[in-house]
């Protein structure tokens, strides 16, 4: 896959932006980056689009900068010239798609039906926008499309997506990222309220990761006492005791290791909607992954340990 799209997928969120004037571009770009979403789809819905893209391309090179609402080949040329790294179109126009491909720019056209999905597949696309998402059947439609096209194409649902349904969309196996204007409300742009945009982006990024505690793993003080401790703890809390090969679980939340496991004291297991996106997020803290611990299923990472302990505890991520 193209590396611009690959990175976009690891962030998983696409703010859809309408700028009134190119002067808004730079402070907005900075707010997106500070809020943890270095992605922008600057739409050609105003005359400020091309100039704004030019400014962002020059001043914020770390932004995954897309041009949105591209309806014509001329707009695609203007976007490319200004420095857009990918193109988004609301509908499926094969001429515009072919033109972007000739320009060497990744393009994610909007589709809302199986016929359009197949046209996109025929043109070699495997990441496409699903637009307008809510109005076109939302999560139920994406689940239905996963039957015939699962593993062949992933979607960027946009239109009516926001904090209330973000998790539902991101939980679909065929969702690559989600887009929307809720992270960049036009009244905030108009008012120059960049702090609000930064906060909305930060909130969306954390919501999209969906972190929650899965269990705590406890290394034994001595190998023979681990099971006794676990049995006693289970009795104290009135929880189940279940012995496995390398550990015993008390309820679902406490894993008593039979031998010294990873981590000085033990480990903490965190669940997330996407281990790939979580790792991208942690890379911002200078934290990486222990490669040999990565487990995969159906093209997704299901388990991976971080390469940094927290207070003596190793941390592993599990896909929800
Ligand atoms: C788009 O162009 O992708 C949509 O207008 C964004 O839709 P939203 O405003 O409902 O997020």
C-alpha cells in the first residue's frame, strides 16, 4: 500500500476541513498536530483550498495532507500543484480517479454501493471513502459489504460520523479510518478558536484508541507459592480460579504467573480497538514494540508487548 495511506490508516482519523481564508491554514494545521491528529483533508468547497494546501505543505510537512471534495481533473491538478499528498472525492468519477493515478497521487473516491465498490476495485483501489456514511446505511451497510469484499477493500466512512458512533465504525473490520468535520467545527474555525479544535482532536484520537484495562499479570514471589496466592485471592474475592499452562487466572482481571514473566513485577494488559493505531500513538512517546511478541490474525496485530516497562510492569496490548 502507498505509504501516505498506510500512515493515515495508523492514525485512523481524517478531519474534514473547510477554510474561509488561507490565513486560517497554518494555525489550524498546528492545532491538528498539537491535538494528536496530523491529518487534514482540506476541501475544495471554498476558494481558499489550493492556497491553504500550499501553506500547509510548506509549513507543516509532518501533516498527511489531503485535498477533499475534488470534483474535476483541474481541481486534482491544482491540489497536486499545491502539494496535496492524496486526493479525496465525494463520489466515484472514473475520470478523476484515473487522472489522480496518472499524477501518481493516492486517491480515495467516495462510494455508497456495491457497484461503485467494484468499479473502484477494477481501478486497483483498495482504500475508498464510504460517503455519506450514515445516510447510506452506516455500520450495517459496512458489515454487509464485508461479506463479498472482506479483505479486498477498506473504507473511510465519512458523513454523520462523530463521537457517538465513532467506536461502532472503528470496530468494523473493514474500516481503515473515519473522517468527519466534528473535529474541526466551522464556528471554531471562523472564531479562530484553535484551542477548541486541538481539544476536540485530542479527545477523538483517544476515543478512537479505545483503551481499557484487560488484566494485571503478577509475577510470583516464588514459583511454588503462585498458585496458592491465586487460590486465596480467588476465595477472598469470590472469583473463579482457572489454571492454565503458564499462569492461573482469578476472575478475568488477575493473572498469576507461575514463573517470572515479562516485566520486573508483572505485566498490564491493555485492550484497544487497534494495536496498530495504539503503537502509532505510543511512538509519539518514544515507545516501540518488542517485535518477537507480535501475534497476528486476519491481517491485524492481536497482541504485542511495548518495549518500555511502566513502574516495573511490562505492558501488552490486545486487540478488542
Ligand atoms: C465530507 O465531505 O466528507 C463530509 O461533508 C463530512 O461530513 P460530516 O460533516 O458529517 O462529518
